[in-house]
C-alpha cells in the first residue's frame, strides 16, 4: 500500500497506472462501515484509493472539528489489511492552497432543508472538497455510505453535472447488533449512550410502518436522553445495492452532547 501526502506525487503516480480506480473519500477514524465501502470498491475495480482528510470547510462548529477523532495509525493498518492500493493523506494546504484559484463548487437543490438548515455551509464544504478530490484522484467509481443520506444525494446531483462519466455507488449503512448506525462519532459516547442511541433506529423502523406517530417517537427518544432536531419523511431517488429507493425516514439529534444522524431507506 502506497502513501501519498502531496498532490504532485499522487498525480505522477496516477498517470502511470491503467485500469479502473475505485475511490473512497473519508475523514479517518475508520470503522467497519468504511471498510464495507473499501470491500465493494475492491470487488469492482483494478485499484482502490482511499483519502483521509478532515475537511475543515464542512464543519460549521469549530468545537466539532477539534473533537473529531484522529486514529491515523490504526486507520492505515485497517486499510492495508483490506487490500487498499493507495492512501492520499493531504494536509489542508494541499487541498486549499494559498492564493487558491480553484473555482469553489456549489451544492444544488438536494442541499436544501434538513442538514442544509441545521448545518449552514456544510454542503458547500462537502461539494468543494469532493470536487477537488474527484479532479485529483480521477476515479472510475466513487463510494459513499448511506448513513450520510442527504450528502449522497448532494454529491449525486453535483457529480451528474460536472463528472457525468463518474459512477457513484451508495453502500448500505453498517449497524451494531443493537441497530445503532456505525459512526466515527460513536467513540465519544459512553457505554450507556451507545445503548440509548439504539433507540434511533427503532424509531425509524417504527415510523416506516406507522408514519403518523412522529410525535410519540420524538417523546420515546427524549426518554432515552436523545434531543431530536429533525425526524421526518422524505422522497429520494437513490440507487443502492438493494435497488432504487424512493422513500426514507431521516433523523438528526443530540445525545450526550454529540450530534448523531441516521436514516432508513425503503421502496414505497
């Protein structure tokens, strides 16, 4: 597994390879959900590249950026064991250089509402970094996790316009045995918090069958210490491993001061 820290060295290496490249962009603190993306990329491509870059532009709170877990050594061990060919590990100046002349990308309609309301500027930061990484990595297929559902829709909309030949693959959310969606933020929860957070998926699953009981689910979550920002149905159009999905229940809220998100996709 080769490590690259600069744009120039990656570009020189990339230009000397032939065959398809699968690409998994991450912010590190890897878990089995990330490795599912890597595994899918490994099945479908000649080479697999992973980026680890904590993108400051997609954090709307400085405290959240500073608290984001950093586990680079264990991340690299996991990636090597998963058969990754190359890892791109840029510092901020490699992505956002001084005297930057790169025209900043902008999100489209998919960024409106939900995360777009509660995390102003977040999706601007997401498409900005994804655009730069796509331009640099030049992947054949890029892989994203379903847990960040609205992000998947935002990137899908953006890429369709600027990178029409790039295939995007959405990989199903990996969950704990309790139903809790795996997330890098989960390491900040106490043991009890992890148990309580399992109520999020239970609420989403309940609402799929009983969509009028939103308020009772909010109260059920509050009893477990979970303060809900939003718990809503939404229409989607997303190709997943299970086929085209067109409906979802989505959640965002706080437990022990940590912001958690989740969703449940299904066919209507």
